[in-house]
C-alpha cells in the first residue's frame, strides 16, 4: 500500500511506476528541446550584431548551470543524508527548490 512518506514504487503501483518515470523524462526532454529553438531565435533576432554570439552562449550556459546545480543538489543530499531519510522525505527537497525557481522562470 502507498504511504505518504515514500515515493510510489513498483511495489505500490506496479508497472505504472517505471512508466510514469519514463513519461516524466520524455516530457522534460521534449519541453527543453522545444524551448531551446524559440529561445535561440529570440536571442538571434534581438541581440546586436557584435554581441549575438556572446548573448547566444548564455542559452547553453544557462542549461548547463541548471544541470550542474541539479546534480550538485542531489549529490549533496546523498552525501549528507542517511539512505532512510533520503528515501522517506529527502527526495522531495530538490522538487521544493525547483518549484519556486520554475515559477520565477515562468
């Protein structure tokens, strides 16, 4: 049975656990790739000729910084929390950090 203090796993919702994880990763990838082209076009159209390449580099730099910060957050949590704490409630911390950042970005 599903408990509120743990994430859904194969034992609680069966085959839908890996399917939901796969769908979430696919949606994340599609949304990132869809936004990238629009952002690159926006930067190319509105940046000055002299700074177009420099301004365009921030698009890739921003994505890489996001990936590094996300991986770093998980690495810090994994290194500082016990496995039981991480599995019971600690896995929610990156989502609580990313939620407000997503609203700010929106």
